C-alpha cells in the first residue's frame, strides 16, 4: 500500500483544487512558517478517519473549511481525496481486488459529511477498517504530526502502549473484541428481556386456561339459548302470521261498507254541486246588478263633480283676465318711458365720438416731438459713454493697482499673523498628540474589559437558552399529560352523564314503574322517586341489599296513602304492568329490639337513608342483617326468635319465615350497583378535576417560569446588543484615536514645512509692494485730466433729459384724457344696449299678456257650456239606477230558495260523513293493529336474521316439531320460557367471559414455547461469544508480548546509533496484567545514569522518541511514513544521524517529511514547496532534486529538475 496522490479542495488554507503526487522515496515539504505545510498532514489524517477536530488544530468542524481571505469568499465545503496504490494487494478486505483505491471525505458548513471509497458511498467505519492494522490509521505510528514527537515522550505508558499494539497488528483484534463485547451486552439484554417476557407469559397461561374453560362452557350455554330462542321465535312468528290473516279479512269487510257510504256521499255531492252552480250563477247576477248600480251612481257623481269643476274654472279664468288686463296697461307705460330714454342716450353718444377723435390727433403730435428730443439725447449719451469708458478703464486700473497693493499689504500682515499662529498651533498639536496617545491606551483597557463582559454575558445567554429549552421540553411533556388526563376526564364525565340519563329515564326498571310514574303525573300527584334511586349502599353490599329488600326497591315513593291507592287504581283500570307505591309511615311493623345477631351486620348500618325514605324504611331495615356466607346467615337466623331476615353478600337470603333463597340477583341489583358506580364516578371525576387543575397550575407555573426566562433572555440579548454596540463604538473610538495620532504626527510635519514657506512669502510680498506704489501714482494723474472734460458733457445731457421728460409728461396727460373719454363712451354704449334689451322684453310681455287674455276668455265660455250639457244628462242617469235596483230585489229572492235547498243537502252529507268517519276509524284501528302485527313479525325476522345471520324461514324448519307441539298445546310455551331464563341466569353467573380466550391461550402457549427455544439459543450464543473473547484475549496477549520483546531488540540496536552510545529499553508497568499494562521507556544516554523520558533535555527526548518510532518501523515497515517537523529540536549532527536512519527506512517505505532544516532537504529526492502568493491561500510547487524519472502525473505539477 503506497500513497499515490492527495487532492485537496477547500480544506483549511487550500482554496482551489490542489493535487499532490507522492513518488517513491523521500519527499520533503518545505515553505515559510504559516504557509500551510502542516495542513497537508492534517488533510491526510482527516481523510484517513480522524474525528477529533482538536487533533487537526481546530475547535469546530467549520474550522477545517476554507474561511476566506482578502478577495476570496469562504467556501461551503471541504473535500480531500487520497489515492492508494494497491498493486501489491496488501489491502485486506473487499477492496483487495482493486489496483487503486481512492478514499474521499467531504464536509459541509451545514454539518453534513460524506465518505466515499472509489466514488461509492461508504461508512466512516469502512475507511477506518481499510487502514486498520497497517500502521497508517488515524492513531498509528506512521503519521507523526507537528509537536507530537515531543508529546510521545511525555505520553503516559498506556498511550505509548497503542504504538506497540499497532505494530503487533492487534488493533483489528481489539476492534473485533469491542464488537463482540457489544454483541454480548446486546445478547444479555435480549436474554433478560426474553426471561421477563417468559415470566409474564407463564402468569398469563394460568389465567387464560381458566378463561378458556369458562369460554367453552359459555359457548355451550349460548347454543342452548340459541335453540330455545329460535323455537320461541318460531312460535311467535307463526302466531303473528295467523293473526295477520284474520285482520286482513276484517279489514276487507270494513272497506266494503266504507265504499257504499262513499258512493251515497258522491251522489249527494253531485246534487249539491248543481245547487252550488245555480247559487253561484244567481250570486253573479246579483253582483252584475250591484255593479251596474254602482257604475251609474259613480257616473252621476262624476258628472256632478265635473259641473262644479267647470263652473269654478270659469270663475278663476275671469279673475285672471282682470289681473292680466291691469298688467298689460302697466307694461305699455314702461315701454314708452324706455323709448324716450334710449333716444336721449343716442344723441349724447354722438358728441363723445368727436371728443375721442380730437384727442387721438393731439397724441400723434406729442409723440413726434418726443422722438426728436430722444434722438438728440442719444447723441449726447454716446459721447458721455465714450468718456465714461475711458474714465472707467483708468479707475479700474487705479483700483487694480490699489487693490494689488492693499492685497500685498494684507497678505504680508496675514503671513506674519500665520507665522505667529503656527508657533501656537505647533504647541497645541504636540499637546493633542500626547492626549490622543494617552486616550488610545485608556481605550485599549476599556476594550479588554468589554471583551470580558461580553464573554461572561454570552455564557449567561447560553445558560438561559439551555434552561428555556429544558422548560420547553417539560412544558411539552406536561401538555401531553394534560391531554391524556383531559381525555380520561372526558371519558369518565361521559360515563357519568350516561348513567345520570339512565336514572332520569328510568332505564333498567320495568314497564310498570314507568307507567306508574306516568299515571301519577296524569293524576296530578307528584312522586318522590323510586326507592332504588333514593338509597346509598356501601360498596360490595349491593347484592345483599337487593336480596333483602326485594321488589321494594322498584316501588314508587308517594306523599300519602291516598296517592298510593289512586295510583294503584289507575294501574288496575288500565290493566298496566305491575307497579308498587310506597306511602310514608309503616305502623304495621315495629323496630327490632333484640340482641345483635352473631357474625352479622345490620343492613341499616350499610345503607344511608335520607329525605322522604326516613319515615317508611327504618323499622324494616332494623330487622334485616347481612352475613358473609349462607352458613353464617342460617346459623344467625336459627339463633333468634325475632322476625328477622339475613342476606349474604353474594345475594342469598334466609327470609323471615326461615326459607332459604339463592340464585342470581335480579335487575334491581344492577340498579343499586349503578347508584354506587355513579357515586364512585362522581368521586373519581372530582379527583380527576382536582388533579387536572393541579397539573394545569404546574403547567401554568412552567409557562410563567418560561416567560420569565424568555424575558430574561430578551433582556440579556438586549444587554448583549448594548455591549456589542458599545464594543463597536469603542473599537471605532480606538481606530479614531489611532487615526488622530497618525494625523497629529502628519500635522506636525506639515506645520514645519508651512513655517518655512511663510518666511519665503514675506520677503516676496515686501518686494511686490514697492513696485505697486509707483504704478498707483501714474494712474491717479491720468484720472484728474479726464474728469475736467466729462463735466461739460454731463451738463448737456441734463438739459436734454429734462426736455424728454416734459414731452413724455404731456403724452401721459393726453393718454389719461383719452382713457376717460373712451370709458364714458363705453359706459354710454352699455347703458344703451341694456335699455334696448329692457324695451324688447317689455314688448314681448305685452304680446304674451294680450294672447293670454284672449285664450282665457275662450276657455271660460267653453267651461260654462260643458256644465250646462252635464246638468241635462243627470236626470236620465237617476232613472236607470231605480230600474236596476228593482231587478236586484227579484234576483235576491231566487237566491234565498237555492240556499234553503243547499242547507238540507248539507245536513244529509254530514250524517253520511259521520258514518264514514266511524267506518274509517274502525278501518284505521284494524290497519294499525295489522301494521303492529306485521311490524312485530318484521322486527322478529330482523332480530333473528341479525342475531343468527340467517333468515327466520331457513332457521325454523330445524325446530318444526317443537314449534307445532307448542302451537297444538302438546307443550307449554311457559316451560320453554323458564328454561331459557334459567340458561340466561347460568350465563349471567359466569360473569365476564373472554370469547377469544381459547385462541389467546393457544397463541400465548405457542409464543411461550417459541421464546423458550429463543432463550436456549441466546444462552448458547452468549457462550460462543465469550469463547471468542477469550480467544481474542489470548491472541492479543501473545502478539503484544512478542512484539514488545522484538521492539526492545530493535531499540537496543538503533538507540546507540542515534546517541553514539548509551542504551534504551521498554519496561512493562504491570507485567502481571499484560492486557492492561502500560509501557515505560527507560533511557540511559552516553555518560549518564538511566532515567525516565521526562527527566531528559528537549533534544534527548526527541532522539529517544525517534529511536522508539524507528524501532517499530524496522520491525514492521509501514507502507508510508509522514513526519511533520520532528527534526526541529535536533542540532546538525543529530539531524545527520536522523536522516541516515530515514534513508534506511525509505528503502521499504514511502517517506513524507515536513521540515525547515537544510540538511533534511538535501536528503530528500523531491521537494514540494508550499507558498502563499495570495494572502491566506496556499499553493504547491514541486522540485525534482535527484533528477530521476518520475510518473507523468508528477510532471504535471511543474516539477523542475535541479
């Protein structure tokens, strides 16, 4: 097994895919500190199955995934693939047939991981097994990580033993031993479980055997009940059939009589229909006459109203004509006034037109004068502007020179002031730099304190989150418990509600009790309940109380003896089922006054009697006793002459006469038991409600605590946020302080440079000021000469501007006059238009009024004419009304005769209806009785069919003889009924029966036998596994001792070569316990006494550890060896001897050495350089030092021969 290549992607500092090919011989891995050399060894260990991240120099699994660098984002996955050359077939196991084996391991930031062998999914155990016993596993001696050579010398004897076990090839035996011990533990647990199950099954078998015997008896009794029930059902079925035939014949006869009555009723109905038709026709005629009379009267009323309306309309129109005539006269007057006013306005409007024309002409003359003056002014302004330009240029020049001088002077003053301020600023800057430095040191202290507070608060947050999670789990468990308790409470409550409903509905009592209660309600007498519902019997004594009290339990308690007699009489009158009525008081019986009966308890002590039962029962109860068994009861009854009865707990009785009664209790026992069960259910429900309330309170407490913790967590997170913000602020302040220090130092340098520059600027400014003074004097002389000519031009400009101003003022006054006259002109025009419009409206009003008066006069005349015509038609209408009223009287007389005939026919119809109802009632009763018989027959058929899974017609023939014997009187039905009741009592005495007990017994018995066999097999397997353990212990011990002695021999050979003298040996710490003993390494360097490793120097420790490891290699050469800087503690002479041994080992093993030592590099055949061209990202470069031919894959890595 040789290393062929290692492919790394995203593992630690290896970002991109990196491939390292391992040639035969010695390969050195070199590079500067921190470039990722040891990450190659970590990758090897990780891909070979190392699970402890700390041994890979990390804390969490995410630490081995590339975390990113400047310009490179973090990766989400790390993958390492190791390819092994298996040409020699040294790999043991299912992969032996492959010439190459590639082991791949991946891990994701989400925590998921994958293992593959030859690209097929595998388990971690498969990878560890692959390297087991080869010396190359995760804990083997072939891979020595950085610093581990020193750790080997400081290791405990037990830890050092692991290397010898690996060399002895016993690790696979130890792994097999662990698996075997796990199997032994599992087998023992299974054996214990099987034993427990067998014990439980043995207990079940005895119980199931009794249940099976009981089930067989139950089945036999059930068959007898089935046969008797079918015989009685057959008898009832045939009897119902005969009864049904009789009822069908009777029903047919009744139907014939009903049909005859219906025929006669139909004839009368036809006659009545004809009479109704005549009556309706006569009624319709009357309605027609009434309608005509109504219509004539309505038309007369309408004409009268119309006459009144037309006369009123004519009067209204005459009034309106008078009013319109007045309005017409007023309108004519207004129109004449408007015509005169319009004529006057038109004359005035013509005068205003002339005034406006004159003003326009004056405006044109004024504008011409203004233009002439403006032209002369423009000429003068041009001359003035030219002079002003020259003057401005000179002024600007003089100002510029003056400004330059003033600026130079100010700059000189400013530079002087700056120089003084610079000295002050320099002192201030030095003080600020000192302050910033001190502040930076203070901030560093505060940052340290904040980091400590953050760590402490983070631990507190973790504790709070853990406690919250624990409370959540408790709350979830409590919720489940509450849910279960609520379900159980609901079940008990439902049972109690059902029982209470049964009590209210009198379920379990006979029909007589229900009928008796109904009769009392009908009589208006209130019952006080049934005796059984008013008693409370001590648990376990219900059967005794039922036997002793007998039918008294089903009596109805009433308020008086009269009520009892009324109820009994009502039951007798109705021939109802049997029922008893118990009045208050029972003077016929006195209380028992004798001595207590031996071995008995008074029934009165076992029953709580309260309320209305206090009066009638105490005397009776005092004479009733309860014994444990029948013999005790009989003896107690014989021991007294008093009139008493003794019952037993199982329901037997020695009555008042001494007669012994035994057998299964009746239904009333279940009534008393029901009351007891109800009381028990109420107590249980009360307890469950209390328990549920307690549990809910506990859950509420947990929720309160959870809310408190959550609030505390929220507050702590808020505090953490505050601390982090404060820490961020302090970090910002630290950065700011550092920046201030840098800026302060930079500012001091700049200030020195500025001081030098200011001194130079002062000299330049003084020279500039001397030249500026001369230029200023020349400019001022030219300005004085130009000012004299400019004054004359300004006087001419003033006169021209005054003339222009006067011309413009005249134009303004003309414009104002023109505007006033135009406004007057427009005002006259608007007024004229408005008056013209008013005149047109007045003329239109006059025309409308004239037309309206003419129209209203015509309408008034038409209304008077129509009123006269309507008055003439009214007399004719009144005559027609009188004629129609006479016809109506004749028709009403004819209707009265029809109605008398109808009344006679209706009387005959009612008599027939009574007969028909009587026959229908008889028919209905017969049909109801027939339906009842048929229903009972169908119910019987349904019950038998559902109960016995076959139609009754198919079941009866099997019992035909027995059924005919009963029907023909040769056998009594009562005897069969009594026999059926006896069988049912026997089944009742059996109690609860498990019908599946026979099958369950067979099943459990079969399982018991199977588990017995399994127990024997497990015991045998346990013996075999313990034998395997003993064999493994023997082989492991033999191999370990043999390897121990052989390594000691090799150590004795190698140690003097490394130390140039001295000796070393291995010693067992507990020779008497070879399976547990540790291994101590005793060293005697040249010229020194023998000592333990812990007493040696660093170099001696390293050489001793190397001697120990190389002794193992020489005894059991591993296919490869990885050494990470194990030569670091050695001097040059020892390194040379170390490399000589490495060369010797390299003859049989592949060597990978990570080193900084030049001597070790010289001994390597190939150098693999690890660098970091980019910060945080490792890169591999290889160099061929020996110049020998290498595999093609290795050449692809840019190998350069030297």
